[in-house]
């Protein structure tokens, strides 16, 4: 009985750590796609496909990359003055 409960606890810990790793991986991929959307080299033409190819939600990707691409202009205007 003790072995089975230890096995269940071990499986639960591994499943939780896998879920945490997966969510962190999606966050990192979304952050990288936002950086591509901000950069003048890729813009949203490279940022959105990068996130979609790495499995990020399509709606979350579009909103985050669109906002990152739009925020370039106020930041650039602020630093150009």
C-alpha cells in the first residue's frame, strides 16, 4: 500500500512539473514572438508565424504581437524628442 501511494505522489509531481514547464515554454515563445514583432527586421510578419509554429494560441499570439508592433511608435516618438 505504501508503494502505491508513493507512486501516485511521484506521478502527480512529475505531471505538475511538466505542466509548469509547458506553460513557461509557451510564455517564452510568446515573449520571443513579441520581440520579433518589435524589431524592424521581423515585425509581425515573422513574430506571428514563429509563435504559431511553436504552439501558442492563435488569438493570444495575434493580440500580443499586434500590441507589441503598435507600441513601437509611441516609444520611438518618446525617445526621438
